[in-house]
């Protein structure tokens, strides 16, 4: 029968302990990286959608603006103006996403970025209702306006359509981000604790 020397036994026990400690940390890093990678990937895809909507509006309404008259002409005019801004936002969003490093954020920074993004999307949804309300107001105002009512009607109808698209767009973004990363964030948060002198992790074995 072979007897394991006491020194070797202690080294094996220490190695086993280190494996138990390192494995959860590696799992936490993998989870954090996955959350950040998916958030950036979803943002990039959404900016392509916004950019596609903007380019389509600019192309179609840019042509139809010169071929129509009355409120329809102003409807297309506002579509072009509005989507020049959307195109700029899309390009800026894609550039910002390309500069992000998913591995550079700590666990708490990962949580903060996700929460900040969801709050921005909720704010945007409320703002989109404002656009639609403003469009409805302009459309109603055009009924009694004396000075260029067709412009008020066209601009108002455009705002209703653009605001409606953005509301659906931001709502979809919010649901996709939340459903994709919220379960992972709960798992990440469950292992993080704030102490008097810093942040610690608590892993159950």
C-alpha cells in the first residue's frame, strides 16, 4: 500500500482549494463578459435598424417631396429633416459601440451600464409620446389655421408617424435588452456585496 507523504498531501489540498476559488471567479468573469458583449451587439444591431429606417425615409421622401403638393409635400419634407437627425444618431451609436471593450468593465460597471441603458430607453419612450402628441396637436391646429394650414397638417402627420416608429423601436430595444441580460444580472448581483471598505464577492460552494 502506498502512503501519500504529508507534504504532498498538503500541496494537493492547497491546489484543490485554489481550483475551488479560481473557478467561480472565472465563471463570474465569463458572465460579465457575456453581458457586456450582448449589450454591445444588440446596440449595434439596433443602430443598423435605425440607420436603415433613416436612409429609407430620406430616399423615398426626398424624391416624393418634389413630386407632391399641399400637406403631402410637407409630410415628406419633415420626414427628410427628421431622419437626417436619426441617421446622425445611428452613425454616432455605431461608432460608440465600436469603441467599447466588453472586457474593460468591472462587475459593478457592467450593472451600471445596463441600468443606465434601460433608463435611457424608458425616457425615450416617454419622449416619443410627446412627439406623437405634438403631431396630433399640429394636425388639429391645421383645421382652423389661417396661415399655411397644409404645412401644419403635413408636419403633424409626419411627427405622428416618426414618433410611432421610435416608440415601437425603443420599446423593442428595451424588451430585448431586458430579457437577454436581466437573468444574468440577477446572477451577477447575487454574488456581489458592499462592505465598509470596498466591494466583495460571496460565492457559495
